[in-house]
């Protein structure tokens, strides 16, 4: 687990997306037009890292990275080597809800 602040993580994500845009030789205006995200929203994202999830996903569809993001967010499934490992597993059922406090 990385020990960085949320604002630092937001700025790093924005920098990586900007770098992808520049590698594609797209201007901010071009990316805004292709993605359907307002130019002002794109500029704010690249400067401060602030954006809605919907707009972020639209941008990733253009510059790439959406599939990688989806893969990175998949829950880890335990790897079993034997039937004993399966039997030892307590929580083999994937929970649909969290616990209430």
C-alpha cells in the first residue's frame, strides 16, 4: 500500500492522463471534443486532479487505460492448491453487503 495523500494521488493520475494525451499529440481542446468532456473540466482535472468519475471514464476511453483500471479493481480471488485449502477457507461466499457498526 502506498502512503501518499489523496491530493497527491489525484495529481499523479492527472499527470499520467495528460502524458497519455500528449503522446497521442492531442490538444486539450481535441481531447475535450473527442471525449465529450467540457474543456473547462479537462483543464481543471489536469491542473488540480479534480473530476467526476463519469468524465474521468470518458477521458480514459479516448486516451486508453480504461481496461487496465477495470482489471486493477477486480477483487483478488484466493488461489487454492488442494481441497484442504478450499475447506480451510472461511469466507468462500462473496459478501454483497458490509457490516453495520
